[in-house]
């Protein structure tokens, strides 16, 4: 299975970014998750057919991207004025065309980034969000590991498709960087949840008792993240 970032420019001049997923299948399909479009194709495909398939479903794609991007709080257009969510707070993307580089930064409720093009804006803004996630998740994990007396072998912050976190039988924990769109208490809950799996590799009563000991309002938090 091969997955690659790609884009097309429609006949009207609109750019559509997507993940191209090639696998052993007979037909093409579309899916939208967390503000990102995935186009699944057979291993042998014609790029013109992909473009036509996307254009034939453009109205559905636009609606789905808008709906899921708003719900997950991550950027979709990366254009000036787009509203995203970081640590539970609304942030407005504010790119500034500049030949002089400066690291992206938060100024009040504005995420300011020096950019030269849209592609550059995507890299700068995504990089800032990922770095913020690493910092906040790292702080939560370190603090809660000490509190719970449970220490993972390794912690990885990355994009996960279907969960906020995972814990392997070898003691390695992965946390979905997208959790950074939620308030800090949500990040803490995800870390508590995965740390508890170091002791109980299931969702037994003992597991949930341990989670509740260090995150008493986990039910409310979990419901709000669905």
C-alpha cells in the first residue's frame, strides 16, 4: 500500500489537496477525515481519471472537508482569516508575505507566519502545530508519569488514523498530535489513558478505576472528544 500527498487543479482553477492511496482494489473511492481528503485507487490508474473523479464529486468533497475541518479544529485552506483551534481556543491564521524568515508565533488569538507561497504556508503552520503538540504532550506525559509512577519505554507524537493514543505491549506509547486542538485537560486524559495501559492492557474495570483515580472527569472529557 502506497500513500502520497498530491493535488489537482480543477478546470475552474481551484486547488484540491488529497492523500493518494494506491492498493489492490478494483475501483476508486473517496473519504474525508479530520479535514483531509483521501482518494483510494487501484495500483494502476490514470491521473486524468483521478482528476475527473474528484471533479465529479466536488460538491460532496467541499461540504465534507468544511464539516470535518470545523469539527476537528485543524487548518484546511491555510489562508488568511481561517479559524482553527489550538488548546481549545480559537486561533486565526495570519500569514505574512515576507522574504525574511521568522518562526511562526502566536500573537494573542493570531497565528502569524512568514510565508512565500501557499505550500510554504502549509509547511510553516503544520510545523508550528506539530511542535506545539510535542511540547504540550511531552509536558503532560512527563508530569503524569511521575504522578502515576508509570513510565513508558518511548513516547511518539504522530498522526493516528482512528485513535487519540496507543500503547504497545512493549511499553511504547503513541499520541495523536491532533489532540492539541483540545484543551489541556483533554491532553492529560489521553496521556492518563495510555499510561494506565502500561499496567492493564485492556479496558477492564481495574483499568478504568486507575484512569478515574488520576482523571476523575474522564467520562465528560471523553464524550466531548468524540
